[in-house]
C-alpha cells in the first residue's frame, strides 16, 4: 500500500519545516519527503494544493467511557470521532466503571482500541484506587500494562500527602501525573462560574479560587519534591499566572486548556442549556483573555478536548442536576483555528500545542513528518467553512456547546500508521 501526498504545505514544528513538499508513504512508514516526488506505480495520490499537512494531532485528554458507560461512548465510537476530528492518537482518562486502576482494565482498553483500529489510544490510569483518593494504585503494574500517565481526572486528589507520594512514585517511573485541580470545599454545590452571570441566573457559583488553590498546591508539591506535574483543563487567569511564575522558577510544570475555555464565557449559560455545563466551568472574559495570553507566551503547552460524552438522560434535566462535560473531538481543531485566524498563534504553534507538546508531556512517540517515521498524518483544509451539526458526529453523544456554529478550518484527511482512517478528499 502506497500513498502519495502531492503539493501540500508541510507544517511540522518537530523539525521546523513550513514549506511545500511531497510525501510518499509505503506501508506504515513515511519513505520519502522531498520537494517533488514523481508519480509512483500503484500509489494512491492525493492532490493537497492549498491544504496543510501536519504531523498527526494528539488529544491528550478524552473520556471514552468504556468499560461501564458504553451508552455514552465506546472505544470504537470515540476513536472514530477522533480520526474525524483529525486526531491520530488520544489519551483516555481512568474514570470508567470499573475504574482503570489495574492491569486488566488497561489491557482491556488497549485490546478494544486495537480491534477498533482507528486512532492510537493511550490509557491514562488512576492515581488512587477507585479514584477514591485514599490509596495509591500500583503505578508500576499499570505502566507495565501500557498506561502512559496517571490521573484521577473527574476528581481531584484532595489529600496533599497522597499527591506528594503520587508525584514522587510516578516521577521515579517516568510517568506524568495529570491533575484535575478542584478544591471540593470551595466548589461544593456550584454548577457554574461564580460571578455576575451566576447571580443573574440564580445558580450557585464556583469561584476561580477553587481551581487556583489546587493549581498552586500541586506546583508547590512538584517544586518541593523536584518532580513534575501536568495541570489539566486550565480555566482561570489565576492558574495561568501560577503556571507562568512556576515555569520562571524552573519548576517542572506543564499545562493544557480546552477550546471552550478560550472560545466561550459564562455568558453562554444565559439560556440555561446544559450543553454549556462542565467542570471547570466556563469563566469570565478576563479569564479567556488570560488563557489566550498563556497560550501565546507558552505558559499553556497544550490544547486538549476534554471530550466528555453524556447521553440525553444525563443532560436533558434541570441545570442543577445535569452531568458535567461536553464532547469535543470533532470540533477541537476547528474551534482552535480561531487562534490562528486572530493572530494569537501561528499555525505551527497551534500544531505544536495539538501534537508535538502533548506527545512530549505524555512521553509517547511524537508524530513527525520525517523520513522513516510512522505515517501518522493530519491534512487540514484551513479555508474550509462548515457548520457544526451534532447529528453527523461519529461520537455516540450530542452534548456539544458548538451546535450550529460556523467554523473555518477542518481536518479533511487522517492517516494512522499509513492507513487512511478518515477522508473528505473526494
Ligand atoms: Zn477534569
């Protein structure tokens, strides 16, 4: 099987390339990348004039819901949504049922991913047994089974002593710890951002400090122990500030945000739609601006979807009772393209935050368009204008806040290990 990608604009921050070139894929490998490659016998040819060829995008924060909640999503439907959104690899969180806190669940996830044969799936295992925050899971065994990182995501690790032990144990094994920063006491009872809008709507608010305090705590623990920590879904100006200061001090902290934290504010909740309810909540204009500044100056290393599928059973209820979370795999790239259009990031910087940096943080093989590399490739049509229609999603769930949005820029061809897994290329 040979594929020839002709005339695309190759943007690969991993090797500082931004120029028009051809790529030949043979089997699962990039066999040539040259200014011009003449037609090769038997190769499927894609004319990529005016398209961008990127190393495969990597979403480091998704919830695939299997095992336990297959009515929301399965590893198959989630990885189909991933390739449709341009992702050749995704990392999935441990809050399944049973929780991914042991070898057999990690192995089950990897087996289901192999059967689905879509995107590469990297399991993130739990920090604590049952996500209960009491006893650490067996990190060594989980690493052996194929888990790449550790997180109690969905829950914070409330006990600071346990978090300290987790960071030290994980660091000794070379495994990143991904922290869901939430002070339960401060967030308690809240369903949206605390501010003018929550007052207007009469909904209980969650103050920024519920996130800020835990971000600062985890940075303090990483600094004290000389270990590293990754802060997930940054939503507040305070978290951005804390991460920026910590990086200046040489503390090994990395951070991600999600597209909704720069594309939306808590104003969006004025219609009480539960498709705008997630944790952390949509914040104020001041916060979204701080997040964009943090993306621009490198404080925030990565953009991840925090794809969190829920069925209508959990979402078509009163706001107070609705589940937290929105889906994002099929809109993440397009919503993030707004940062390029507005001049906040270059296209290369966006690709860095959606491919190169997530790979480095997770310590998984980075996608790169070098000769000899595995052919994980995303082709982006930066001019394509399309309207979000959740009925057309590959995901099993429909809980998107971007329904009906007109977006510019879209993945139109996704190649995983040399095989076309998604194509809008006619
Ligand atoms: Zn979380």
